[in-house]
């Protein structure tokens, strides 16, 4: 009877870890597909959030750029924004 309990516990633990392990598997790359190539652009934006940063980000977004980083410079009213977009 004691062996049945141990077998049941091992079965339950195995089922639980098997479900989690399946989610951690990296899917294989499809044959014939090349990795995405990116181009990058950085811009120094002056002004406050409403007068400089937001309109600039909206403009870049409309051109297909995706924001990668936004870093304040040593000057208070400047931000360095960098974006990327896939090459055709």
C-alpha cells in the first residue's frame, strides 16, 4: 500500500513538471527563414514631454520606428530616443 502512495506522488509530480517543461522549450527555427535585420535611428529631442518628446515619438512611430530606448541627457530638457525598424 505504501508503494502505491509513492507511485501516485511521483506520477503527480511528473505530470506537473512535464507541463511546465513543455512551456520552456524554445521552438525550432523554420527552415528557409532568415533572421530579421534591423536599422536603427537615434535622435536628440529638446523640450518638455508635451512639446518635444511626444510629438517626436509619434512622428517616428508613424514612419514605422519602434522605440528601443529613451535616456535623459546631462541637460535637463533633452532626451536621447532610439528606435528600430525591420529592413525590407
